[in-house]
C-alpha cells in the first residue's frame, strides 16, 4: 500500500514539474516577443519586470480557463501579496479615510506650515484593472515629503467588476469632497492639483473636465498627467506603431484594458486596433491633429483605418466619449481647464496621447509644461526608488519641482 502511495506521489510530482516546465517555457516564449529598443533606460530591469508580469497574465489565463480564478483577480491578489512593505516615514503622517464613500489615504507633512498647503489628489495607474493605494504608498509618501503638499491617494473601484464610469465617478466624488473640505486638512482650496499616471492620467483629465460644469467649489490649480491614456480611438499613432511591442504596455494590452474598462466584448480587440469603431467625425479630427509637425517622424506611415463599422461602434462607442477619451471633448470645455503638466516617455505607446492633448490645450489657450523622458518607458516612475533607474527618479523629482513652483 505504501509503495502504491509513493508511486502515486511520484507521478503527481513528475506531472507538476512537467506543468511548471511548460509554464516557464510559455512565459519565456511570450516574453521573448518583447522589443527592447536601443537607448531605452535600464533594459535588464525592464525585461525582468516584463517577464514577471507576462508569467502572471499567463497563469491568470490558465486559472480562468480552469474555472478556478478570474485572471484579473489573480493580478490583484499578486499585487497585494508582493506589494512592498510600507516603511513609515517619521516626517509623513498617514491616515486612511473615506471621502464621500470612496476610500482614500491622506499623506500630510509633519513639518509646520505657515498658511494653507498645496493639495494633490492622486489617481494611480494600472489599466483601470489593477493598482492600489498600497502599491503607490511609497510614491505618494515621497511626493508629500518632498513637495510639502498634502497628498490624497484615491482607491477607486476597478474593472472588470466595476465598469466605466465607476472609476471616474469615484475619482470625481473624492475630488469634490476634498475641494469642499480642503481646509480641514490644512490645504488652501485654491491650491489643489489633480494628478495621476497612465489610467490615472486619463482619470485626471476626465475629472478636470467633469469639474468644469460644477459650481460652488474651488477649481483645481493645475492638472498633472503622467504618460496618460487620453483616447481609445487610434491605436496606430506613430508612438503606437513604433512601440507596440515595447514593455511595459503593448498595443494589444492597451486595447484589452480599454475594452475591459467599458465592459465590451474582448473579441472586438482586433477591430478596435484596426479602427473600425471610429466615427467619421473623430477620423477627421485625428487626421487634422496627426498632420502636426510633431508627428512627421522618421519611418511613420499614416495608418489607414478599416472602414467604419456601425455595429462595432455601437458596441464600444463609450470608449470614444468622456471620460474614456477626454482628448475629443469640445473646445468650450478644453479652454476652461487648469494649467497642465504632461510627462511623456519616448518608448511608450501612449507618448502621442500626451502630445496630442498638449496641442489641444495650447490651441485653446491653456498653459502646458511638457517634460519628455527621452529614454523612458511606460511605468518608469514606479521604479523611482530603485537607484539604477535614474530616469524614474528624475521624472518624479521634475513633477515635484513643478508642484512646488505653482
């Protein structure tokens, strides 16, 4: 009997090792598809991070097909498991609160201040599907300590359980609450900055536009958008074409995040990338904007979108409206927005989203400060506390300098 049990355990062990080897092989194969262009910052760190995230997505797909766990929940679970242990800084006071039912973490400098401080409302990135207050804890603490501002990190609801506009609604509610109660946190209500990276940059632009029509509250002093996603129409801008396989955000993954956020059928991803969902009106706008000198770059071939498909459009039209695509809002709204800071990275599919929005703001008389990380990749500020990633820290410090000088 013991011999049979030992043999069975041996077979199971061999099977598990076999499965592990297949998993590692698939992960290596998929991650090897990534392109690491010459001149990009910290290629080894970037490739390692990409391999780990690729393995997590593959494992999630396997578990989802087996009916064990939703792939997104696995990513969220792994983030919680491996989030860096919080280091308490004696110079920063932190408190978890609720702003109009939305969880937030408030960071306050312990140093004395004469008069009201600046305030920063921060929306984290993660493709609307991941990221958290805890994951961005170190960054927000650093922002507070070095800018002297009170930072409010917002824990908005995530897709796919909570689809658009849940994240936008949470961010808008938390922002309005803070603008109304800023003085209770030692903040001058007229000195509040809205800030976010990636998907959080999208939410930053959307919230600032959403505030335009609201009365009886102070308007934001500025908006800070860090490699923001600002449109879900053209997935073949020059930066998408050049960087479509550059980590940490692929062209296909950007479309996947967009479809998941709006709750549309993921099988429409290829149609979305081809542009068959884009209405004639928006095609005309994109054609005009992409004719600007900034987009006449070497090796760029203007992408001819697939013929307009009304059926696809009807399924994903939310992606072309506010809050998903703040780039396409009317001039009447754009010209009422606060001054802006936009950070872009050269090796990022979203580079041109930031540049297009910069042009739209400037054309409507909104002052813009643009900081371009020439060797940067999508997500680089998440590595700001790693000494080897010099560009990440320089980017964060540049944002802090902008906030301090407002």
